[in-house]
C-alpha cells in the first residue's frame, strides 16, 4: 500500500506544482 500511495503522491504533487504549490503541500501532509 505504501508504494501505491507514494507513487500516487508523486504524480499528484507533480501535477499540483503547475496549479498551486500550497495544494501540493496539503497533499504531502495528508
């Protein structure tokens, strides 16, 4: 599960970087 969550977080973070850095921080915290 950890690998799947980590990979998903990396993909989301890479996408959110274009939208908003703050959103990426929230995803990392979650």
